[in-house]
């Protein structure tokens, strides 16, 4: 399957969330720019792995920019763009160039 790329430059918000009762939850990864909102369905383990790296990144970012606001959670309406199964989140690319 070819790599899918979404351009969110600059990214204004990245958040994760889960909808549904325990055992039947659907997990989401969401990114927002001023022009678009991308919602991806991901596996719980992918969110956990992403959280480890993001926690370190955000700690470093907060040290440099202490006035940044925190996320408000997943945005409605949730409109999925793609469903990611095991091992496919690593193929998602974030572009720094516009």
C-alpha cells in the first residue's frame, strides 16, 4: 500500500481519544491546522507508543515555550480519513515543508 501523506502546516493541535465503552472502544489520533482537521482510527497500542515519544518532545517544547496552551481533547465531528491497522502508523509522514 502506498504511503499516505497529510499536510498540516503548521500543526495547531494534535490529540488522541477513545469513544465507546471499555472493550469496544475506537481509538483516534487527530491533527488540526487552521484549514483542516484530520482524524485517524488507530490501535490502542499505537497511541501508547506515540505517547512515549510525544511526552519527551512536549517536555522539551514546554521548557522552550512555557506559554503554550494544552489540548482540549478530540474534536467533533469525528470524520475518519483512514483506518490504520497494526504497524501502519509508522508509515504516516509529517512534512515540515509547506
